[in-house]
C-alpha cells in the first residue's frame, strides 16, 4: 500500500507529463556536468539537453508503475459472480497490497476473442477485480492478445496447445463452431490473414493460432468496438494490447487489403510464393526467408511494420489518455523483421515500455545478453518523453522472482513480477501464488531502499550506437554476424569492465546538435547501412574534437539498403577517430583500456571478478548497484519447462572472494558515505570503506559476503 507522499508525487509527475514540463527529463546523466574530464581525454556524459528537440509528443502517464504483479485468471473465474470467485478476488487483492504491489496486470483469458460468447461475465469479473484493487490504491492494467484465435489443426496440434500454452486460459471453438464464430457481426474466418502459399487462413504454428490481418478494416472496427465496450464496462487504468506483430510471419499476408496497400504505399505487387528472388530459400526456417538483396522485399517488410503501427495507433486513439503498452521481448535482431515486431516503429503511440525478460529455467541466471535489450528499450522510452520502462520477469519460485527484481533495480526500471506455472505442462505441487513470489523483495525495498527509478539517471561513459537501418535491410557481415550481434558483444564487455554506457540510435546519430551536446565517445561496429544525414552528423562530431571507436565496415550501403559506389568510411576523418577490431573478435574493451583509450570511472583492483557495478545518480547522490554475473543456477530436481530445461529453484554464486576493492575517479563519480544493502542481508547494513587518495580519486572497499544476487550501495 502506498502512503500519501507517494500519491502526491504521482500526481505531480502526472501534472508535468501532461503539461509538457517533464519532457526534458532523461534517464541518463552527463558525467561531464558533475566533474571535469582529464586533460586530453574524452568527457564522460549521458543524454545532452539538445536531444529534447527529438522527443515526440509526450506520453500519457497518469500514474507510474513501480512494483507490478500479474493478476492470474483461470477458467473457473468465468463462473463469476459465484461466491467462491468473489471471495477469491477479495483475498487476492489483499494479498497484492500486503506484497506492496502497486499495479496489477491481467494475465489469462489472453486470446480474447475466443471468449466473445462470455464477455458479459468476463467483464463483470474484471470490474470487481478493479474495484477491489482500487480499495488498496492498486492500479489495474488490462493485458490481452487481440489479433488471434486459437485454432489447433489436428490432434497433435491440439495436444501441443494444451501442453505448452495453458497460460492463455484455453477455451476455443471446435472446428464446426469456429466456422460461425463472430463478434459484432464480423465472422472471424473472414478477418484472417491469407497464406501466400495456398490461400488458406494464416496460421502461427508456434502458438496454434489463426491470425487476424492488421490491414483488414473489419478486424480493426471489431477491435475498436470491443475496446470501447471494455473501457465502458470495466474501466481499466491502462492497457497492454499484446502480440502487436504477425506471428504467422512471412507466410502471410495475401489478402486484398494487404495487396492494395503495398501497391498504394510502395508501388509494388506481392509476387507469387514461388518467386525465389523475393522469398529467398523457403526450405530454411521461416525466420530466415527473404531475399534482402531485393529492394521490393525490403519494402514489403516496411509495409508490414506500417500495418502493425497503424493498428497500435488506432488502439491508442480509442483508449485516449489512458496509458498503452505492448509486449516486446526483443528489439535488435534481423529475425524480428519476419514477424513485424518493431518497437521503434510503434513507439510514438506507446506510453509505457515493457521488456519481456523471458525465463523460468536455469538459463535465467545468464542475464548479460539481456542488458543490451533493456538499455535499448530505456533509450526508446527516454526519447518518448521519459516514458516509464518496465521489465517483466517470469518465475515459478521465489528465487526467480528475486532475480527479476534485482535485474530491474540494476537496469533502473520498474519490476513486473509474474509467476508462470501455467506455461508448464502441469502445476508443480509446490507452486506459489504471485504475491508470495515477490512479497519479500518488495517489502524490503519499501522499508530499506525506496529508490525511485524515475528519478534515477544512469552515469554514462560511452554511447553505443545501434542503427536500425542495418536490421531493416537484413545486413550481415562476411563473418555471418549482424550489426546487433556486434552491439550486444560491446554491451557484455562494457558490463564486465564496469563501464557505464547508453544506447544511441538512428535518429540521434543523424542529429549533429545532439551528438555535439556531449563529448562522450561513440562506439560504432559493423554499421554497413548509414544515411547521408548520419554521416554528415558524425563528420561534424569528429571535426569538432569528438571521439569515436569504429569497427569496419561503415557506410557500404545507404539507409534503404542500396550499395554505395564507395564506402563512407573512406571519407571519415578526425583526430578522435580510432579504427578498432569488431567486438565479436575478442576482448576489445580490455585492449582499449590497456592502451589508455578508455579510462573507466570505476575499476576493480581486488576481490574476485564477477560483480557488475552500475552507477546511477539519485537527486545528486551517487548510488551503486551490484549484480552478480557469476550466478550458479540450482535446478529443480523434477520440474522442467516445455523445452525440457530444469526450472530454477535456487541460486548460488561462483564468486568466492567477495571483499572487493575499486578505484574510483571522483570527477566522474562523486562519492559520499555509502552502505551496502541487500534483501539477502535483511536489516543489516555494511559500511563501504572510502579512502581518499587525492582530490579526484578514491579507493572503495566493498564487502559483499553473504550476497549471491544483488546489492546496492547508497
């Protein structure tokens, strides 16, 4: 439950977001404004003030989610308003309040139009949930998938659906009834995408779904009318409209609406499926289809992205000032083009940004690969007017919930905790309730370390460039790796060297004023597709003394994927330009540190390696977050996920010597008295020993004995 002070702060944030006064609030902080950089070295900085010109019209943020939890629905909840169900609602709402969850997100009844025959009782149930949650000042966000219906094809697919996707809450039409299924006069079969191979209805085999077409005006009208009814009958505080993509992928869509749009907007005709010059080698897995050398194919992908974005725009226009988010488990890889999952394209219409940090099994402890996704989405949210960013982490047991909570703190975002036992073939006998999975870390946070992620600003030393033109054009290097592979490799190396970084994306790279607003070095690796505007901006940055680390190739193609006669790299010059090896070739960051080209603000000199440190400014005070990169997963002895991976039940650490020593450049990271805190230490505080070596440097001695996952120094 929240106190009056929190409610007042929420009202204040709401007022500045709606009046535009909050549009310049960023989630990174230029270290150059804290202290001067060493002579001859690049200043360390974050997002400059000049970037405010890039920010789109601000998001609708009537409240800030900080500690979210999934409100799970099961099939029996359709029996509302029986006493058993109404009593359960009251009991669970009280449990959420005791766990200091401030925002509940609906989960279940997911493939929403499968339940069209039951909307009255379903909405009645939801309305009572909202009423009970509001008694505890807990916000309630809807979460559903609008553009699919479950239609397993054959017995094997039927069993697969019930084995793998119980979390959807399954209740779908049988094949005979499906032919007549409809809502608001629209028959579902008439709204589906069309398979380009044989003209059948589009089918997403990974989920046993038939997919509605985003371009179909009947579908969008049906969805709009449902949203209007939902808002009237339930009155949610916000909406997550999920699966804004095309899970049927490149097998679709050949409907008249898509063909007409492609001709109208891009001047092209969708060719027959047998055309290999367009569809490429279709003997490969679907995510690898497509001939990116063909500009018509590239345009088709853009049209598909446009269609999804237009649908998202319609949803936002329908719900008005209530916040909208959608699920996005990934933003970087080329493979996402195949399913039209493009968060950057949807961003102008989204108010909250959610990274689905998927994982319930033992692989979840290997979190470094997720850091790039988290920080890229933070940058997308920042450019959307400092919109709230949320990390959703799945778990079965408490330790997984704590891991996800720790990652959210390390990333500086809100934590959405979600149990996911319904994704297993059957519930484990020792399953726990959602609120029980996250109660302990949430309550510890409120009592001991109530840091507000919205106020935190990352301390940034380098800007890592991810240019989405390379993804859009399907570019891969001679080593078979794509631009995102390189970006992620830099991310992991920065973490291991405790170098604060942030993302710099395509639009900012093309803005010379934004680049020059700070002197933070740029890192550009394998950026083949570059626009003229980006090149000119980078030239100006270098000409005025900017630092950049560049791994070739660079500018071999333009932003539309057309090959240039000469690479732009041949024309790029500047005293601060350093040509380096690609990050996937080895320990490039270590080499740059040894050469003195990068001087981290914090360097570990004692204790075992393995603790990642991330600095963040909170109202002028430095806070250090510690996340273990050497966790050892303890598997459940019998419970496994649908991929036969053991479920995470506990976490140990491979780090033996937790008496850590760091050298800190206090011109970049100002220090004051610090204490180590962690849920693993409960109420205990361990003072950090600070020894000042000079005016501009200090030694930190940090004792993390007894901590396996996460700690904070504040």
